[in-house]
């Protein structure tokens, strides 16, 4: 079979993947730098698969439409960018507690506040550590190429339904706007299967299905929490994804996710040209996080440099993983500024190489 | 001990004797199938119980129990799903109509309704209410207006009357400070997306019958696929109004009804040729 | 082979589409490609630019500060990116509006009077294709055929009658580039 190769913008590739994966509905609200997703879907989706695409009046409405449609057992998706995702947090907490599968996309822009439309990774804490109220986890995927913007939509729905858990694709404005070659998977038919828990109308043959997150008695609510925590532990056992390149012989390892990991790849090339052995470790799932793998890597390497487009968020997890074995340094750019390969190399030289020579 | 057993046997015989008159022909009142046999948590005299029963009766009469999905709000009726034997979803505060939109859009041939109080629908959820109605979603919104926040203990609602006391308007609602009560149903009726809009009450047998008719319409009109049905039920809150049930009904008739006038605000003209063709 | 290119000019000069044509051409030849626009405040002031990377192997960073080739379509872009050319790299610039030419001696410099040629062809919009032709003459990162195929993807269908004119512009650019530039 011929591969279907296209040159696509990250946002449009992600939208195309949503159609092809057999998504039943998308609810969203325009915000830069991700409005192309809603635009592409309103243009393409309904005619091709009958997928519902609705521009809601706000991100708050969007996420609650997702809650309703996900509760009906359908494959549903929404996307937004940082301020819009902040508005959705209450709904995300409900969805996580009610254990409804769905795919959420955050095309992150620089914050805080209204911020900038330039790329950022400032929403790591919000996405990975909570965001909304209560103890819950999202499964978090961090694509670094336009190809992964496609692949993670498919993977996201698989994980969402496997675990009955919301999945967040955490990407950024640059990946949303840039164009790359993508290989598209063939159209998957929308399913008519109805999950047993879905609210679709109660036949005589079963008890009624209730989707709720309200359990007034503390013991019952603790039981729900224990169940969720057990599920999260299982996800941690089974679903960790990461990419380690050039780490086997590396003296220094750059730890980064998403787009920044690719900038670090370039740095590693430049470093090796200078005779400095640098590797790159890229967590692909941010929850579950590859703590053990990083810990093992710390036995071999002399130092880690975490690079992020924020003030230092994932670096806390890297330090937890390394647990003091080796120094973990940090380089961060904020508010939409993207670090360059050269300045990362310079930081390696300043923080590590200089000291060792 | 023997004596006690005798007593129980006698009691059993009495029950059998009673049962003999409990035959179908003699029944004048029965529980709708869609209403579960769960004791309700509502205060004595509250209108919610009657409204729930009417929904259950309407679903039974239309035979749509297996095709109906309800959405409960946050407020006193947050547990509405405990009383109705249908698939239901509990929504975040104010978002019931967005949740109902999500369900209806992916299940367009099912019957979907939201059940919301005045705080939920007309304060925190005003945006969702307005836009759901404006889009003309083919759903039924049932709006319980008792002019107060019941569940949180009697604070001012958007529909609290001028001068009316609540825990956050201890000297009565001063419209200069708190603004005027919001007649959201009148606003909603203006929107082209709204197909049917009416205000009813459940304080008397006549009004209960009218309310039932309105709810039946709200379900039936979903078949027309021509827009949203909005049924406001003006209701009471004996506990937070600090009255007994009889007083609260009287107060409602004397104070709420003049401000929130009962009656249809928008009805589909089913005689028009374009309307009667249907889908 | 990895070719890292930045194209910069005024908005409306076809900077972004020029990069896209290159990348479409790369996809047709089954190469790895990456196209990154600059957006935000820069777009409103002096320069709009895009990075286009074409490679036989997986592309690492789409964010770069040094380039194998810089294509500058106006003075502010030339001023900004002259120093971003890697030593031994290539700088192509639109020469008819430039008052302050580049001064570096460690790179190959190719001035192309594309605006004058475009006006001779009675269509200012083909300026970018003339510049692209000049690039492909100096560095054939994709074939002419692939560039034309790429153009078909970028140009809205209603303008497809202009394809032959654009092909002509591409050839003109190649012709102009052939005449100038001796490697440093």
C-alpha cells in the first residue's frame, strides 16, 4: 500500500488525524495559536464522516459539551490554548473523576495572563500536576514533530478508552504553526459500539447509567479516590513512553520534552562536533513520567541539563528522578522565547565542561 | 411469646383483608414507572418532588424511558438522578445546558432534558443558557424558579424579588445595590432558536395539570427538530422562605405570580402548513 | 544532505509561500522537510521570514540561528540576516532595491535583480519564483519539476493558469544566478 505523505501544519495535521481516527464530535472555541484546528474541522469533518463540529460560546461550554458527549460514550475532542485551558479546568476535574474518555489538546502559548501567542511550555504544572481541583491525573502526551501531532491523536484515543481517562496532548504554538511531512493513517470508521457505562437511554434490560462526581459521604468519596489512584498506578506501570538518543555514551544528558527536545538534538550534534559527548532524553508521556529510566541514566552520566520554555517546571520531576545522584542544571526561556541550540551548548560548557577541565 | 405470634397472625389476616380491596380496578393513584421508590431528600412542601413526578409521568406516557437522558444541575436538585429511573448525567454548576447540548448533538434521536434551578440557570450558567437557547438545540430545559438559593442555605438568587429577604439580603433585596430580578424566561422567549416557551407552577391541581402538559410538549417537540423548549416552573422554598408549606404557597401566589406571570410566551403554530409537514 | 535556509522579506513578497514550495518539493522527493514561519510582532514591522529545512535524514531543530543559505528580499532582512549565514554559506538577495550591499567575504553572495525582472514580466508576484530559481541554480536541493509541483500545491486552483508564467520566472532566476557569484 502506498504511504499517504503530505506537507501539513501541525494544527491541521492534528485536525486531520481527528477526522481519520473516527472522532464523533469536536467542541471548541477560537484562540490563537490553535484556531486552525476548529477551522479545519468545520471545513472538512462533517462531509467526510458525519462528525459533529460545534463552535461553542466559550471554553467553559466546550469542556462541558465534551463531558456530555463523552458520557454518551462517543469519541470526543476539544482543543484550546493556555488561557482557554485554564477556563476548562473545572470541567476537566469532573471528566477525570467521572472517568470519561476524551482527548484534550493544549497548544500552549506564553503566559501568565493573556501573555503572548508565541510558543511556551509554561503549562507543564497545570497539565501534569493537576490544574483543576482534587487528586486526579491526565494521561499527557508531548509530541515533538508534526508527525507526532497525528500519531498522538490516535494513541490518545486508544489510551483514553483503554483507561477511561482524559488524555491531554500538550503541544505548543510553534508545533501548531510549523509545517512538516506527515504520513497519514487510513480513515478509521466511526464506531457504533456503545460502552456499557454510557448514558444513551436506559433499556429495560439494564440498570440506569448515572454519570456523577458527587458522593457526599466521605467514605464513598475516598473509595472513588482509591480507585482512581489504583488506576493511575497501573498506568504508570504500563504506558510510559520516552526517547533516548545518544545517551549510551553520553557524559551529559539534555532532558527536554516537545519541540525543545528537537532543539536539544541539534545541540547534541554541535557538541559532538566539539568532542563533548551529549545525549538527549525526551519523555513522550509526561504522565506517566519515566522516573526510573532517568534514574538509571543518572548512574552513567555526569550531569543533566533540563531545558524548557518555562521558569523550571519539568526540572522538578527530573530532580525527583535523579534523587541527588548527579547535578541537574536548568536552562529556561519564558514568555514565548525559544532557546537556540547554540545557547544550550554554551550552558553545557559553562555548567559542566568548564568545571571538569 | 405465643401471644405475640398470635398477634402477628391476626395482623397478617388484617393485611390480607385490606389487600382484597387493593385491586387494579380500585386504584386511583399509582407511582410512575420512571419514578424510583427512593425517599426524596426535599423539604416538606417543596415543589421539586411534584416536578420530578411530572417528568416521570410524561416519560411514561410517551413511552420514551429507554430514549431519554436527563441532566441534573448543582443546587437542591443535584441528586435528581436518584429519583428518576433513566440514564442521567450530573453537570457542573451552571453547565447543564452545555452538557445536554453535548449529549443531544451526538445522540440527535434521543430525548434530552436539563433540570436547573434559578442560580444554576440564570446566574452562573446564564451564558450557557442563552447560547444553548439561541442555537436552538432540540432539547427541553426545565427551569425551577423559587427566587432563592436553597441548597447553600437561602442566599439571594438572580430571581429574588425586590424587598425579599434572604441570608445575603438580610434587609430585603435593594435593587439599587443588587439590581432587579432577572426575568430570564422573557429574554429566552425572544430568541429565534426557542420553539416553545412557557411559565407554569405546581401549587394547585389545575396548575399541576398545566405543568404536566408543558413538560409533555417539551419532550414531544423534540421530534419536530425545530428548536428548544423552555419550561419555567415557579416554585416555593418553605425552608428558606421561613414559612410552612401552606404559607409558602400563599406567599408565592401573592408575590411571585404577579411578577412572574404564568402562561405561554411562545408556542409553535402547528397549523401552519410549513410546520405541519414536520421532518 | 541537510540544507537549512531562511527566507526573509516584506509581508506580501511571497516569503512564506516560497518556503512552502521548497518543502512541498522536498516531500515529493521523499525528503524530510520542516517549515517554520515567524509570526507575531516581527510580521508587522520590517521582516516576515520563514525557515525551510530540507534533509535526507531526520530533522532536529526547526529553530535555528545559523543557516546554510539566506535569501533576503529587502534591506532590513539583509541587514538582519547577513551575519546568520554559516561561513562558506550562500547569501542570495534581491538587488534592485538594495542601497547597502553585503560586505562579508567568507560566503558566496548572489545579487539578483528580481524586482526588475518581475516588472519586465508584468507580474510583481513572480519575484519570489525568480529568487527560488536563483537558489535552485546554486543549490539544487530539489528539482525544477518538484518545485513546479510544489507551486501547484501552494497556489490556489483559481490561479493555476499562472503556472507557466511562474515556470518561466523560475528559469529566469536560474539564468540570472548563473551569471553572477564566484565562490569566495
